[in-house]
C-alpha cells in the first residue's frame, strides 16, 4: 500500500487533487528563495559589493540619476550604446523612482530566479504533466544556473532565462499575445536569443512522419507560428538596422592578430586545444551543462522514448516535447552559424550554453520520473526487501539532488567577493569634481567608475575588443598609459597628462617592479611589446621611470597598497629632476 501511495505521489500524471501540484510548485519556489537569499546576503554584506559584470553594464546607468556624470567618457558612452534597449529602459524606469542602479542590481537576482523557476516548472508540466517532474526540472535548472554568475550579474543575460522560459511556455500553450510579448522582450533584453526562438518556431512548422516532412497542425496553428515568426523577424530587423557609432565589429582575421583573443588574453577565444575550443571554451565552446551530475539523466531520455513499451509512464509525455528537440537543434544551428560569421552574432557559446540548460533540466526530470515509476511498478509485486531497496534508491536520489550544492565551495556563484576592496579609495574619488579623469594600470581602477562615479582613461574590466570603433581608441589609450607610466622622459609624461587631461594617477605600490608586468592580468597580455620597459625596470639602463622618481614626493594619499598621485604635482616637477639611478 505504501509503495502504491508513493508511486501516486511521485509519478501520477494530471492528479485530480490540486495538492500535489501546489506542493511541488511551492517546494520549487522555496528553493528559489533559499538560493536567492544566500546571494542577497552576499550582495548586502558590504556597501562596496557588486557583481563582476556590473562594472561594465551598470556603472554608466548612474547617468540616469545625474546626467552630468562621466562627461566625454569613451568607456561610459560605449557601454551605454551596446546596452539592449529593454535592459536600459528597465533600469531607467526604476532610476526615475529614485532606486540606484547598483542597488537594483543586487535585488534583481532573487526576483529573476523565482520567475525563471516558476516558468521552468510550468513548462515541464506542459510537456510531462507530473508535478514531481516539474519540481526536479526546476531544481536542476536552478542549481545549474547558480553555478554561473548569470543571475547575480543583473546584466542582460540575467534576464534571458525568465523571458526565454516564458516564451517557451506560452509557445507550447499556443497563447498568442503572451508569446509575442515574450519575443519582443527577448529582443529588448537579449536580442541574440530571438534567433534561437525563431529557430524553435520555424522547426515547429514541420514534422517527420514515415520518412517524409509534413506541415504541422492546421490553419490555426500556422497562423500562430507565422505571427510569431513575423514579430521575431521585425525584432531582428530592428536590431540589425541599428547603427553603432563604435562599428565595425572585429573580424576573425583581425582577432587572431590581437593577443587579447589568444590564451592569456582578456577576451580569450582562440584555443590551441581542439577539445577546449569546441567543447569547454567559455566563449567558443558548446559548454555542455552537465553539472549537477543528475543532469546526465537527460541523456537517457531519447533511449527511454525509443523503448517506450518498457516504460508505461512514457504515455503521459505530450507532443509538445518536440519543443526540446527543436530548441536543441536551433541552439546548435546558431552555434555553428556564429562560428561561421565569427563575432557578427557575438559569441557562439552563448547559443548552446543557455539552451542546453533548459533542454537537459527538463529531459533529466522526465527521465528520472519515468525510471522512478518503472522501479516502483516493478517492486509492487515483490517482497518487502525489494520495496525497501526501492525506497532507499529514491531517498538517495532526492538526498543527492538536495545536498549536492552543499558539496561545492563556491555556491551560489556570484563573483561578489572580488569587488570593492578599498572603500577609502572610492570615497576619496567620490569627493572629487565630476569631470576628473584618472589614469591607471591597476586592476583596482576598474572599480572606480562603479563605486566613485568618476571616469578612468582605461581599465582592465573595460578592455572589450569586439567593436573596433571603441577598442582602437581604448587600446591606444592603454598603450599610451603604459608608455607614460614607464617613460624616463618627464616631458613625455607631461605631454600624456595634458593630452588626455588626466587629473590623478592610481598606482599599485609594486608598479615599478619587473614581476608586476607579468603578474598584471591586463598588461601582461602585451608582454611582447614590453621589452624596452622591462630593461628599464631591471635597471639595465641608466634611467628610471619619471613617474617612479616622482612618486615619493607627489603621492598625496595611500590606501593599502594603492597610491594616489595628483597630476598637478607631476606638471610642476622640474625638468632638472634626477631620473638617473
């Protein structure tokens, strides 16, 4: 009797009582709140905490509250120009209510996580109407999602899954207006995935029956599909026709000549290892999402479907399961297309990484529940020993499902811990006039725009090399900063300060040690261009950098290992100052 009740509770499809659905949905949302709460605690653990990517995508939004910020700032202008319109409008709306963008970026992850969980649960039930499967799918989805910093970033990719899952849910239900709204929202927040959505819609037009391709559905279905395709086409067209002041996009040939795209580079893409390039590369690879390990159960689903006569609960699977197949095909199609048109469609890995997360989460949940049902059906007529063994298998599986994240050292992953190490530094610059400009090769300088709302000339976090209209200028400034920081010629240093109107220099206290060039992840990628500077730092010449010679007399403030050197002091320095060792 217990086994029968357990089987009904875990594997019954379309239960007459609302309780199973409410229970499993409530449990799914409870885990979403639990994971989100952990992230929320990290986000508000200090005033100067933010996600890694907020330094790129959120800092410039302070302009919504004060339009005078970041005047004539190349970096702020660029990241504002590439922000999807829906994303920037969303933050702008809350800014008009007085909510700072950085504060909003800390609150959003838990909200987006809950919304994504709800839609994942609902989508699974539209494919396989077993509430326990919806719970397993949503939990596996959440666990995998929080192994990356997508949600915590509160950037456009944080909005992708709630919106895309909403699209898939309304698509399989053939709810026209909500589906069209979801497609439009995709275009406003993550335009590349309108391409994936278009692939799903297009593939749904056809079916494969008895070796022939046929149209799917009747006239009503065709109207639905073509309406969705029309909106998707208009969204893609609007995005394609949008002009950029920072065009053109870099080509594959140009990228291969830049160290930024090679191993050790800021935007590492081209890998010598074949497997890393095509499979696990963060930007170039498929990035199969098989963690937590129970996601591997999703790989069993095609075999279970092929052997359906041995698994009675397969009959509950709806025809809408084809959406998973179509999503899989669409994701890979655009993955290879993005490789063919390299960087025109941004990064290839984005197309498979996010789509596989959805496909595998739901597939794994269906496969596990079908196997549970088969196991419980088999032991019903067996002895108590077999029944006890089956219960132990279920307890172990669910225990592993619940407990696996606890075995991970960095979970949920947020990348919050890397940010905001020098509060006094940010407060110092926040007190300075809004129009100041700061030069630095320190990685810490990348935090200044976000926390101090002041402009920097260049910075590691902003070295994004995909648009040459931006990156050519950025790279020129970076090399000019390197040359000025290490030149023994005081006149060149002063010329740099006047040309770029630099007001302050931020230095690491080890900036003039030889190992600094190698250890700095930003300038280290240019090591082939630093031979002359290394000779100076190794004291193989009779000269020392002018800035190094002036550091002691010109440093106005020190915060930990960070030195602040006002440009006014450098400009007053006497040409006769001794720069010889």
